[in-house]
């Protein structure tokens, strides 16, 4: 009889207590909004063409392509300094040291943090020209 009374007592329980489901938890598989960084702008075609000419040893053609490309000179400063660097390299390897240094000076005026890669800095032709340009631009900035 006690068992019947115990069972009968269960019927008097709050229905919410009988069927209470565990609290819903966020699913690990729930979709998460992806954060997509904007793509950096593509380099101007003329920049790629100028660098390709330089790499082929067509230094005068590289300078001409880079210098006469309005799309480079209206693009991001990083693209402009890259073009100036390859123009400087082209001038240096064709023994036009003053023009080489001037291109580096232009790049440094556009971006005071412009620098050559470690392997480029020690080059016997343009390394000294770059260092001279850096000293000249730094000195003129102090005035």
C-alpha cells in the first residue's frame, strides 16, 4: 500500500518537473560568421611587366615601362616605391649611379620607412647608392 501511495504522490508533481528537459546549449556545429579581410589591391600590370623586363636583363626597357605608366604613379605608395626600386636597380646595373640614387631618394620621400630586403642591401652596385640616398633624405628631413 505504501508503494501505491508513493506512486500516487508522483502524479501530484508539477508537470514541468516531470518533463523538464536540460537547458539548450549552443551547438558546436552552429555556423559562425566568417571574418573576411579585404583583398589587397592587385599590382598594376605595368609594374609586373617592368619587373619582368628587369629580370630578363632589359634594363632600359624596364625603366621606360615603369616610368611611363600612369597606373603605377596613381596606385598605392607601396607599388610606387617598388617601381622606383626596380628603376634604381636598372640604373645601377647600367652604370647610371646618380639616377639610381635619385630613384631611391624618391622612394624614401614617398615612404620614409622604405627599405631594401636584407639580400638587396649588400649588393655592391645599389647598396651604396641606397645608403647615400637614405643619408641625403634623412639629412634634408632634419633641416
